[in-house]
């Protein structure tokens, strides 16, 4: 087993910088450190600042590190260095790396500064290799935790950074993830008639209408939950395959105890299968809503407030088979292929037809986004070694 002193040392430097996405205070310093580290390893560095699209004077330096071997084939690696706020009650200092019993604690230690440490560690080793057949480009991005518009989306969509395949390191090492769920968010506005609570016969309570409608939506929810993906669910799931999900997530109505509310707003979240076409899912939802409101004596309106497609990378692609083989070579065992229940940055690559898979050091139970986040040093090593193995494959093993 080779040493991971370099990766731990780099991770420790990165964790010490407060890069919370909301304030972005440490972005420049952290980007500078990643860039300096890359230059020391004779790698090419470019900064793509999302501020150029945001135009608000707040810098959002995405660091692009390239190992150029003169190939016509490029593998993209993606990891982000922004973090969510630490919150209260940590046993360990959140912005200092503490090593204890094979674990490294700190905010971002797993999500996702570990990905940058593993990738740079691997690229540094590969830089000495003269027989590489592919180029490797690390996209160390910002703003991932707040949607990635001026992070990886800016890099891929606005700046046109592209490659033949992408590996997202913002993920766990228990599965090879080939997809993520799509999302439909929406708002239902139920119309009643506002009135004095002492004279209910003169009013029409919109909360009553909303409750009826919510109860109608139980059958929609059951139908959605019967949908099953070809991809397996992540570890700790109650189901074997990724499934459809629907939840009422917000209800808003009422002004005071003595006023019968005239409107009630209900919001929902629908999660699609990775392979589910979003237009079809939207039609199903609208059809159900129309028939449910017809059965009710209330008027109601549906508005889709946001939607994103999921994505599914075909398990038959050469690249997916190569990644699978390199995982087996590194870990000594094959991993099941699975889909994520949430969304992830893989979307931005899939949107541009770049085949994308996710495998990284964020293991289940590492408390990412929670207090006392940590990464297993073993996972840091494995991901680094896996990238080294993947970097040595031939161009025909990456290109589809
Ligand atoms: Zn992340």
C-alpha cells in the first residue's frame, strides 16, 4: 500500500480554509492553494471565474487542472471545494483536520475536499508517467452546495469545457452510480371563500378543500411508488431499485383563528426515476390533478415551479465497463451499479451528452452536512489509487 501522506497534508490545508458557499470568503484562498499544488506537480492550471456570469463582484474561482498527454481523448474529474456551514455542537474543530482511528474529521473532509485531494494526488503520480494515452482534467468547482449555476454549470455550459467522459467524485465508494433522480416541484392553489368563522355557512374553507385534494393524491403517490428503475437503490434504502417518490412538502393558509381562509397553498416534490422522461411524468401529474379537482367541489390551480431531468448513463458503454474494471482492480471486488435518490452535478455533464459516472470517498455514515463530518483514510487512498488506475487506460477504453 502506497502512502497517502500527500493527500492527508493537502486535505488538511484545504479544510483549514472556510469555504462556506453562502459567504464565499475562502474561495480565492482555497482556489489559490489548489492551483499552487497543481503547478508544483507541473500540471496546467486555469481559473474560470463564475463571477463573469453572475456579475455581482463576488469571485467564484473554478480551478481547472489539466494533465495534458497530447491525446485526443480527455477524462474529466469533478469535485467541489465549497462546503455547507458547520453548524453547532462539533466535538472536533470544523476547520481543522483531526486524524483519529483511520478517520479524518473536518467540514468538507468528505464532501468534497477529499475528492480534490485524491484527484490531485493521483494526477501528481500520473504526471511522471510518459505512456499516458488520455488527458485528465480536474474541475475543482465552487457553489455546488447551492445549485452549481456559477460553478460546474458555468464551467461546462458557459465556458464549454468538455471531455469524452466524466467521473464525479462527489459520491460514495459503495456503489458505482450511473444516474440520479429527476425532480418536479410544484404548487397547488386551492380556492375557497374567505369569511367570518362565526358564520361558516357564508364562507368556503380552502383548508378543507386542500385536505380533500391531498387525500386524493394518495392514489397518485401509490402509482408513482410502483415505478421502478433498472438501477439499484443506494445503500440503506428500503427498496432494491430506485423508485418514484411523491411528497407534500409545504402547506400555507390562514391569517387568524377567527378567519376562514379563502386560499390554501400546497407544495410538493416529485422524484423521478433516472431514466424517466420528464415530459411524460409532468403529463401524468397534470392528468391526475385535473381528474382529482373535478371530483372536488373546490377550484384549484396547479403550477410547476421547477423541474430537472434525471439522467441514466448506459451500463453498456465502454467507459462504464472500464470504470467497473478499474474499481475491481483497485478494491479487489466489483461494485453493484446504482442510481442516486437525490440529484447531483452529473446532470450538467449528461445534459451535454458527456457519459458520466459517480464514485468517490463520501461513504454512507460519514456525516456529510452534519456535525463531525469525516472521511475514512482508506477511502481516500482507494479513490486516489482508482484514479491512478483509470488514468492509465487506453483512449479506446474511454471513448464511446
Ligand atoms: Zn458534495
